C-alpha cells in the first residue's frame, strides 16, 4: 500500500459505515426472521424478569448491548480519525504516545473479527478484519524515529 495513504482515516470511514449499518440495519430496521424467529423475538420482548432489582427482558439486553456496540464503533471512529491526524503523525513524541492506543484498538478489532466469525455473519467479520488490518498497518507505519 502507498505510504502516503492514511490507513487510520480509511479505518475511520469503515468504522462509520459499520456503526451506521449496525445501528440502523441491525437494531432499528424491521426484519422478518420467519415464523420461528419472529416468535422468539416476540417472546424476548414480552417476557420480563427481575434482574438485580430492575425489570428486564432479553430484548432489552439485546438492544442495550447492541447500542453499546454502536457507541464503541463511533468512539473507535473518533480515535482512528485522531490517530490519522497528519500533524500528530509527524511528531515523534505524539506518535510514541498514540502507539499503545492503536495497538489496543487493533487487538480489540481482531477479537471482534473472531467473535463475528463464530457468532454472526460475514459482514461484521469482514469489516472487523479490514479495520484490524488498517489499524495494524497504521501502527506499523507509525514507528517513531530513534
């Protein structure tokens, strides 16, 4: 890949796309899961239980955790945008300080890719894998001069 290409900024675009598709398409758009799946979804909404003193449902957990993932994706986009700042990337001190953040984010998205492969489908897996590669590439290219 061309060294002038800012892989962090490309990762930012993918993260924003991931966040929007996850939130709008995955959480808020109606989807027909077929009669058995629709019955399970209806039960998830209707059956309530007490959980540590709160009235909860599995649908509430599904939506809550789903929205927390959306927040993580949006914050990740802010972080990768910041990591890709050309002025910051030109400053060895800033690069040295930001590298652990980039490494942690890359490990997080590698983990998301593996979890997506096991529990979801090709879309989140592919996006997570591409984001991992882009952040990892940015990390490797950001080695501060000695």
